[in-house]
C-alpha cells in the first residue's frame, strides 16, 4: 500500500469516532511521534471533497497536538453495498 502525505485540514473525522478519544493515549502517541516519527500511517477514504478518517484517530490528534500540518496516510477503497 502506498503512503500519501495529506494535509490534516482535509481530513474529516466522523462524529461517532470523535466520541472514542482518550487524551492519555493522544499524549503518549505525541511523545512517541516526537521521538520516533510517525511509524504507522492513518487510513482514510476519499469522500466528497475531503478525506474521511477510517483508522488512526489518536495518531491524527497526536500530530495535531504537535502542530503538524501534514500526516502520512493510506488511501483505502470503501466498499459500496
């Protein structure tokens, strides 16, 4: 899978996903990213004019807390039923 550098501003986090945020985990990840870099890209799918977060909400929030403007991401295909 190819990694893409995406602007954090272009990523939409669905409301149900936002309810799962654990601040302690964000702080731990921010420290780890600061020391080691972002080791695992987040996963997003293409939405209407933006990317929709699939996986990696805590990593996204950690990068935001660090003041990052871009984040490494995998662009995944969504299945239509």
